[in-house]
C-alpha cells in the first residue's frame, strides 16, 4: 500500500519549486542566448516564418536547466522528496527530457532531418517506459455491466509501451508544429502544465494525500515554471526562440505528467453515475492540448492530401490563419492562450466543481473567444461593403 503524506497537501512546496524553475530559466536564458549566437544556432527568416530578422534559438537548454533546478530543490524538501522515494517518474522524465533537449539542440544548430528526429523521439519515449512511465490501465466507455459504465482494460507491457510511444510522439510534434509565433509554445506549455498540475493536486486531495500522486504534480509544476521564466525573453518581440530543444521537451514532459497522473486513477471505485469522473483524466489531457494536437492533425491531413510529406513545412497553421484575418502577432497569441485556457481549466473545473455551472461559464467564454477571433474579418467585410 502506498504511504500517505501526514503533513497535509504540499501546495506551498509545489509553488516554491515552480518559482525556482521560473527564476533559474529567466536568469539562464541570457547566457544560453549568448552561447547560441556563438554556436551559430540562429533562426534566419524563411518564407513560412513570421519573424523578419535573424534570432538565436536553443532556448530549450535554459528551460531544461530550470526544470532540473526545480527538481533538485524538490529533492531537498522533506515532503516532496517522497516523490522520488516512491516513484521513478520524475527521474525518468528528467533523463528523457535531457536526451530530447540534446537532440533538439543539435537540430537547432544543424537542422537534422525529420526521420532522425522521429527516431530520437521514440528513443526518449522508450526511456520513459524503462522508468515505468506508461499506461497500465485504460478506461473504455463500452462493455460494462448494469452497475458500471464501460470497463477498465488492463494493458500488458507491450500495449502500455506502445501507447506511451504514440502519446510522446504526438505531443512532441504537436508542440513543435505550434511553435510559430513569439511566445506561443511557451504560453501554451505554461497553460497545459498548470492545468495538469491543478488536476494532479485535485487528485492528490481526493486521494487523501497519497504520496503516489506527487510525481505528476511535480513534473507539471517544474515545467510550468520553466515556461513562465522563458516567456519574458520570448514574447513578441522575441530575443530568443526555444527551438526544437524547447518545444520537444515541453511535449515529452506533458506526456510524462499526464500519463503519471492518469495512471493513479482507481477506476474500479466509480459507478455508472460517475461517467465524468471516469473520463476526467482523459478530458484534461485532451483539453489542455486540444489546439496544438488539432493543428498537428490538420497539418498532416493537409500535406498528405497534396502528396507531400507530413513533415513538410507550410504557412497554414492556426496562428498563420489568425494573422491572415487581421490579428497582430500579440493578439493572435493571446487569443490562442484564451482558447487553450478555457478548454484546459474548464476540463479541470469539471472534476472539481458543479458540472452545470462550469459548462455555462465555459460555454459563455468560448462564445466570447469565437466572437473576438472573427472580429477583424467581420470588420474587413463591412469596410469592403461600404466601399
């Protein structure tokens, strides 16, 4: 039986760890920027890019050092140290994240081919699996009896490993594809990590302080801090890009945190009237990453229909479309933040508060976000009609 924490929920410790990660990332990003310039890791403007001047990248190195510093601080805290004593999830994510940051840093400097990066992503997913970060059970909404809605599917080692590899590759490339505007990937990473941390803390509370639920919140808190610390350097006008070293690390850590969180749900204690509780971990995972994953899937469909490689670059991502209809870079980024925040925190709120109230508030927010998003197009049509 997993030990129970006796000191209450370590909320302040998680905040401290997140702030340490943010501070270290903020302070180290300037040094990494100088290193990137000397190493020649420069993003020169291309036809599909939005920036018009060369900007150094490789900011993921500073973000990873921030995450590592936050993890080191957590290991010294009397309560959060238990996350390392009873689980290898944080260590696995730290090692896998380090490897994927190195792969991304090489790509930031030399631009390696897509298939080599894919092989590296699978390798890093394998590292997570070796440390036990994988799906062991999975709930499906069919096949249940009269007392339960759906059933729990027990996955063997091969099935759980394959599912983890697919999730890592999907989220890594989703974050990589969405990294097209200043501050966009860092902001989405912060929102997704914060929502995942909030869900994990809610899971921790419902489990009575079960130490086995510490790792996902710790992983998410350090990632949220790293993204927050990087944003002042990366928000438009950006002084440095995170590059593939940063976007791939965000995707891998989110995959690790959400898998660690969802794997702690005891599905068998819910009945047929608790469908939302059964779906809550999946809802949170899908919601916080809905926009980048949708953008990734649309890009794959769009390119394959044209007979191109799914990895071929174009200028038709969601952020490009917002720019086309008249939004500025900053406003487009803030709008995507709004959409992601409503979806992510709305899903988390469904697990914590009254369902009807949350749905009404989230629905009103989504309608408002949709109206704000299309205002430039409506204004343009009115101006054309007036002329």
